[in-house]
């Protein structure tokens, strides 16, 4: 079960996620093995629970990152382009970059300057080839508005809960494309939005969750 996948090492954590059938795609497994959570989380990186990273933000539990990558894998093929909203620590941004390969691109966006600085530093320190080639980058900005300079995206991951359907982000999704996002206030659900070739959007609720809200920096740091 989720929450029971903690390990002593990154490899053990990933193996436990496999054993619990949270991740099964070889490309997801390879990405999560290639990106060590300890590069992005200072405390208890291999524990299967959210960890505080400061400024009212958390790094999500590993099983949630596993679920996200599994649901987005079709749109994280080599050469594709992805947006990670509320990129925080930069961990999932790096996993997505591992999946899209050398000809793909992943943009992480966060509105907390300190998190942008630390995530950039981690990426530069441990995955410098990716940052130097433009395969992955992290920018400062209001993720609720997406990131137009690199739009549209094959997929979008949202790492904080929108109060309602994030239409601004859906507008930056390719046709076809997919978005994985927590939505709701007192009751939150992970919603997968699929946009077809004609631009029609179908949504499917996946599971109940509890995320920090997708909001402005001042409000976030009160949490």
C-alpha cells in the first residue's frame, strides 16, 4: 500500500513502489532510479510521506510522484515538452526531464524565489548536462498562469491544489495532451484532464488527496 514504501536508499524506495504496484512502467522506474530524492530533500528523503521544504511548501510523498509519472507517461515520451507547476524542490521536474530525454524539454515554475534558487542549484549540481542543454529549467513566476514562452505542452503536472478547474493551464495544453492536477478546497481530488485532437476536454477523478493550495506567495507562506 501507499505510505508503506519507505526505504533506506533511493533504489530500495523505488523497488518498494514497484512491489506495491504504484509504478510499473519501465520508463517511470528508470527515471525514479536516475533521480535521487536526496538531491532535493534534505530530511528523510526516502520516507514515503510529504516532507517540509520551507516557505509553506512540501515535497510530495514518493507514491504521489509515482502516480503522477504513471498517469503522464504517454505524454512524457522522448522529445516531448512538459510543464511542472509549483515545482518546489525540483525533484519531479527532474524525473520528467529523465523521461523526455535529450530532445525533450521540461519547465518547472514556482513563485517562491528561494525554492527556485535551491532547485536550480540542485539541478545544476547533479544534472548539469540537462540544465546546460536546456532539457530542464526552473523559472520564477505565477504557476497559475502557466508559462507562455514555452507553451503549448504535451503534459502539465500541478503540484498544489487549484480551487477549481485550472482553465488557464488547460489553455496551454497541446491537443492531444494531458494534465494531472489536485483540485478542490476542503475536499480535494486528483483530476486527470485529457484534451483530444479537436480540443475537447474530458476529466476523470482519480483519488482523494491533501495538498497545499495553489495560491500567491504571501498566502502560501502562512500555511
